[in-house]
C-alpha cells in the first residue's frame, strides 16, 4: 500500500528512479560467481591496523574534540595537507581552496547543486562515470557529448582524465589542453574527477586539468576547473572522505551548501585520516600501485590469451578498469545474462555508462578484487560466452548469405 | 580576485549566502566569554571510552567490512534497532521504513530535495530551527507561518514538537492532533524533527506526531509524517548519524537520493554506533537527562533571581534551550553587542530563527555547556545588560512623557 497523499507529489516521486545497473550490481557479487563487476578497492589493501592504532590515539588524546561537531569546511590540518599535495602536483594553493566532502560523490552533488538549473546541459565523455550522472540527475540537467559541438545551454563538463571509470582511459595532454580552450571559449565549468589519479602503475603522469588550467590562467583563483579528490580508493571508502580544490570564491559557496546538506564530514574520521596520512602515505600508495599493476597485467595477459578475434579492450595505466568492445551484433546486457547462466562469471554491461547514445557492444571489467588465477579463469569463461555468440552470429550470417534468409 | 567565468553563474552564486548568525556564532565561544550561545552537547557526556573500546573491536574483528563501501539505506542491524525503538515509541514498523542519514541535517536536505520545487511553501513555527531553513533554502521555497491560514502552494510543514530549538517549547497533544488534521485537509507532508525527543527530563512524554499519525491513518504506510531522528544529541554529533522513519515508498526515494548525494553514511561509524547502543543505551540516556535537568534548573533559578520585571522565558521539559522575551523596544542583536562589550556574556539573538515576521525582542539561551555556577554568573551579567537598557528606555519614555521629546 502506498499512502494516497503521495499522489500530490507524483511529479517529484516519479522523477527519482533506481538505476537498473545499481540494482543489478547488488546481485553480481555472490560468492559462487567469478566477478569483474564490483568497482571497489581490495580490502586487503586497507591500512586497517594503522587506522585502528590511530583511532585509539585520537579518542584517548582528543576524544572531546573527535566526537564533537566541527566546521563545515573540514579539519584545518587535513585541508592544509591536501593543499600541500595539490601544490606538489602543480596546483599552488592553500587550505582556503579546499573543502572536505563525504567522498567525491558529495563533491559532485554539491557542484550540481551550485551550478545546475533544470535543463542546463552537462557535457560528459562517452562512456562516463555512472555515479556522477546519479549526482547530477537530481538537478534535472540534460546531457551532451563532450566530443560534439557545444550547445549554448552547456554549463558544465564532467571528465575523469586519469584511468577513467569505466573506460580505463587516460586523456592525453594535448586533449586536456584543447578541453581547457573549449571550456574557456564556451564559458564552461570543468569538473575534474581525479578519483584514480594516485593509482598510476605505468607510463608517465599527465598534469591534472587543474594544473594546466592554473598554468594558463595564472593562478587557482582564475581557474575554471573544480578538482574532486578522494581517499576512498587509497585509504578506505568507509571513512567517506573526499575534497574539492577550486577558487576560494567557489569553495566558500560549496561550504555553505555543505552546511545545509549535512553540517560537516565526521570529525573523528577526518582526525584519523589526517594522522594516518601524515606518515608513510607515499609508501602506502606504492603498495597499492604494485598490487593493481599485477592485477592489471594478469587481466591483459588473460584477455590476449583467451579473447576471440574481433574483441578489443583498453590497456589502462592505472586505476581498476578495463573496457571491452565486442563485435557489432553482440550486446553487453545479453552477454551478462548468458555469462551468469552458463559460466557463473559477472561484469557490468557498458550501455548504462553512456549519458547519450549508448553503445551496447561494451563491457566494463574490474580487476581490483579477484586474484590473478581467478582473473585468468574468469576471462577464459567470458571469452567462451563471447566466442559462442560470435560463432552463432557467424553461422547466422553465413546462413543469411546463402540467400535462404 | 574572483574568476570572471563565475559571472555567468552569478544567479546561482548569489543565491547561496552565509547565514549571519552562523558567522556570528563562530565568534561567540571564545574562552574568556561566558557563553549561552552554542547549541552543542556537553562533551563530558560522550561515551568516549566505550566508543574507543568498540572501535578497536570492530576494526579487529571486521576491519575489511568496516572500512569498505556499504549500502545507501544503511547498516541492516542499525536500521532494525531503530525500527524496534520506533515501535516501542508507538510507531510499529520495520527496517524497510528506516534510512540512515548523515545526522538529521541530511534528512532535512533529502526531504527538501524530494518534495520541494522552487516557490513551494514550507510552513514553519515561529521561531523555528535555523538549520532546517538552511537545508530547505537550497530548494528555494517560500515560507509561511504554521499558525496562519494554509496557502494553496503549501507542500510541507516543519515542526520540532519536543523541546524545540530554539524555543524549548513542547507541543501539547491536542495541538499535535490539530496539526495532523490540518495536514490531511491541505495535503501537506509533515516533517517531525525529533532531535531532542530522547532528552525529556521533566513532565510526561507526549506521543510523537508520527505515532499519532499512524494511530489515525492505520499504519506507517499511510502516514504523512516523516520522522527525523539523530544520535547527535545522545551519542556523538561527530559520527554524523541520524535517520528518517517514514512510509517505505518515501524511504525508497530518499535512499536513491542519498545514493546520489554521498553513497552512504560512514560504514565504520554505523558499525560502532550499532554496537555501542546495543548495551546500556537507556542507562546512558538517564545520565544525560539527569545532567540537563540540573543545568536547566540552574538556569531557571538564575533567571528568576536576576531578571528584571518584564522579561519572560520558557520552562523547557527537556532539550537544551530557554527562549527569553524582553520588553518591546529592546532588540536581541543590540543586546548581544552590549553583552559582549560590557559583560563578556554571549547568547544568540532570536530574530534569525524566524522564517517569517521576525520578533527582535527574543534571545536563545543554551544551558548545555556551562556549569551551574557559570550559568548563575552569566545570567546575572545578562540581566544587568537588560536592566540597564530598560532603565534607559524607561527614562527616555519618562522624558518623552514630559512633552520635551
């Protein structure tokens, strides 16, 4: 039964809909399934013991502060540490340009809340991160393709320049520069989602969009790029700690919105994170990179070994994802159904990651959780599912070619 | 310098403004000031040692889960515990009617996001909680007085029925029932902010609005009241843990919005809270009530002893606040200025707590932080400031009455 009073709010209630893919994801990580579906970090990499020791320290020494309300912009020492990291990464700035958010998901929500009115156009890559669409959708924008002509109503461009979720792709420097030029020409805000930036395990680092922007425009206060960082992929997603680095005029507004949304990020979580990262953070990142490098290599090997001709895939230099493209005529969602039923292997179909003009022949594979042996076995099974469909499509095509269709 | 690109977003940027009173509050809790300004719980009451022990346990036993992503609706065991409490408090329900939020502040934001379109009218008490206005303002509603005629564009009524912030007032049962009748007649959603409900230290408990609603409508699924609870006043604000109890059809939508906003509340914080409250929670609440009972009594005594004739104040049966009304002609904001300069005593002027038709002759005093001796001394000083203005106003009035004005 649903209360009849909700009828009056039907316009609002029906506007909010579950993402099919998120509902699906809940089913994919069952224990008997070899899964490339989840995009979550390997918990074996969490610095659990260190967090436990620091938790005890913080509560012992500063419990009254750690358990009390705190300011909406976030803990000053955490913001200073982040500002120093940003500075070292080519973005000279101080803590006034940093707001702490509940993961980078909240950064995207606050940015949507500040900059989007209903019907404004958000430009996104094809494919793009599903969770960003989830954050922006609440403000009822329209979407456009980042690579097409920029419509007059475009306000904001959202990009994941490093080892993108879902494509694993890294945007080359020249493309970053062109994007900044276009953003300037069309008066766009650029949202740089840097969720995986610290997880480069191959190749040479590209400057962040914000670093290039600062270099062009002369300083962070003139920059139009809002950089969204997070500790979710490097420390622990459960602490819900991310940040935005942007001109202070923008940060000040985001802080006010943050205050209205949830006052502030958990004080104790901020204090614990600030102490954990104060020592040995770079060595910790090296361990993560080594881990994901091994897993990524195992997946590249397995794909090369098992996949039939006509299947192509990305070769990420960091992050957690490989993007697979299967020949025309196959469909990611149908492949998933078959893969689960016939081979007990899971992945995420690519179509939901498109804000515009979905491409059904795509799949997202994550190598963050399974070990190398499972990666090989899972890819072998997936290859079998794809090969069977290709053979069927091939025989159908041959059959059609005989003129008896 | 502000980036020229922000000009294009001036409509959005100027819409978001700092609340003067929040800016002011930052200045009021200096160590040399006797302050009745802060509305925060006494940190001496935080169960710090227990939280520390449980933190260690949770990380030791279930670190991989505690530090990982979790579901947007919140930890099942925490939601079940809350549902059982709600059931015991007159609202038969299960965990499907509960979503965990980042404090009740986020509950208010999500409710605004779900139900408010620009220009919709929100009805509020006079005075009302400033933070609720902060949450709703992002959706650009208009405000109306809960006690006046209900306009056709009214969508939502927001109330704090128990020991309200800032008034300390408790809504009598008959008024609660009338409010439900009016909400039904006008198709309103009722938002019940129960932030202080567990802190009753005198008198007899009134049924919650949601309990009365469920009794009238036949069950939670037909209820139009959205109950917002929190652990911020009872356990620790820093954990950022609150909840909404409402029909499942509404909860399902709030969960989707929550997912877009920040994915979920900190997993470890939820796990720690669930364990901490599993044992001895009622005894803990009794300690809190005894503490606030003593402080409230000290303030009532001091007010009766020191305040000049013509000043009146509320006598709360719970919570943290006394609401003071001074004679016409005096002004809360001017009194604060004088109180800080002349007597080093602080409080919050009442005017900002009005969504409509502000009453300048009001002050909010909190007794949560100062001890009984400081309460007496602070009230004595404040009374001196008021008495001086009254004498001055009186002499002016006498002067005016002589016809020489």
